[in-house]
């Protein structure tokens, strides 16, 4: 199967490969996978006080399209607020990377990874808000 | 049960009236019967539709059916017979491959039960994905360092996870036979089968170690 130039570009020069500290209260981590092919994708975001994504990293074990989809996803979400990032649809990734129908699930994976990372950071924020209220009421 | 599956065998051959052992051919006169759409693979082998089957019996029946329908063996004087033979042979092979392994057999039973496909439900139990991610990272590190001991340990760990998952799959596939909490069983079986796919993939992709004594990845 022929990969598009954009997929090859992201595959050969992936953006934002790496790891953020998952224990950092401002870091959200999403790990998702596709059982059909065994691909796994980890996407992490770091947010500032305004919930703007200031950094994003990914690590993907999978095919070229999965790597390109997650690389593109991190590129797109950087600088966006988490709410803006939630608006990204897998179809946007399909269009940008010209993914063939058999590789659409790779783009779904990237969208799921964004959502999972955002959900993680939201859960962390809720938990720390509750802890703050808890400690306030205790004192 | 899938309403397209055919659970009944024709009692007698239309050509020679001998009792039919299998729904796709007469073992007495060699008449081939075009398979109905969605023929249950278990029915094809005249086996009960359930997880626990005699694998030796399956193999014997596969050989016996092959002898009757193989394109090199059947009477090819008519186009119809040639077509039937080709179609039945490919179907028979697919059915045999599906039923012979416990994982694909459980997957097939889940399909027959109308359970979710991996497309419908991609979830896996608990922290499976996190475990896979860590193992993949460890493999990368061990490979870069050429650390065969670490790779061997990872291989064992992956095999253990696979075995534990298989144990769950077998338990749940058997539980499918009972109507109790069927939806819950199907959902849980889907999850375990999804997890199994990751373990199998990981096992296949693990580099073969250069170990002494000729131990391969399947040991």
C-alpha cells in the first residue's frame, strides 16, 4: 500500500515524540489501542492555568499511518485549549493525511488518544479541587 | 443465535439416499451440496456448537471432508461440480482454521451469539494497555542495549499474560452456553479477546533471541 507524502513526512520526521511526567498534576495521559492490529498509542498533554495545551508528546507502536496520525494530532493540539482540542475529529486527520479506508482506524485511535488525555487531566483537576475543598473543610 | 446459521442437516442424500453425515457433501456417492449462506462451521463438521470440542475428531472430520470435496479429487466433468468443489474447499479450510484454535473458536462463538466485534467494542480489561505500553518501551530499551536476558524475561512475561488471558477466554466461552448474564459474558469475552490480540501481536513482534540450545519463540 502506498503512503501519502504527508504520512511519510510524519513517519520519517515525527513531531513531538517523547514522554511527559505522568505524575505532574498538569499533565494528562491517554493510552489507547486497536485490538485488530495490536497498535498502541500514548498521547500526553501539558496544560497551563487557562487549560491551554502548552506541550504535547506521543509514543506510538504501530504502522506508519498510526504514527503519522498521532504525530499530526500533537502538532494540532499544541496551543489549543482543551475544549478546542476536543473539536478535532478523526475525519480531519484522514483528510490531512489522505489516509485510505483501511487506515481510517489509525485516525480514530489518534482522536481517542486526545480525548483520553483530556479526560485524564480533567479527572486530575477534579480530584485536586476536591482535595483542596476537603482540606479546607478539615481545617 | 444468528438467524442465518443453518442448524439442521439434510437427513438423506438427494442422489443416493444414503444418510448424510455432513451437510456439504455425501460421503457415500460424493455428491457436493452448495453451502447455504452463513452455514454454521460447527454444523459443517457435524459437531455440537460449543466451545469444548474434540480437536482430534475435528481433525479427522476435516481430513475426511477434504477427501470428498478437494478439487483434485472430485469429478470435474461439470462446471457446477468444479465450482462447488472450489467453493466448499475454501469454506472448509476457513471453518477448520477457525475452529481448531481456542482463541478463534471463542471469537467465532461470540459472533454466532451476536456479540460485539472488535470494531463495536475495543475495550480491554483494566490496565492492559498500560502494561502493553510499558512492555513495548522495555523491549525497545532492551533491543537497543542488546540485552538478551531482559528480552527473554519480557518474552516470558508476555507469554504469561497470554496464558492468563486464554484461561479467561476459555472460561467465558464455556459460560456462553448458559443464558445467565449472557450480555455481561459477551462483553467480558470481547474484552479478553481484544487483550489476547495485543498479547499475540506482541509475542509475534518480539525479536527471536539468539539463545543456546535452539529454543525458539514458541517454546
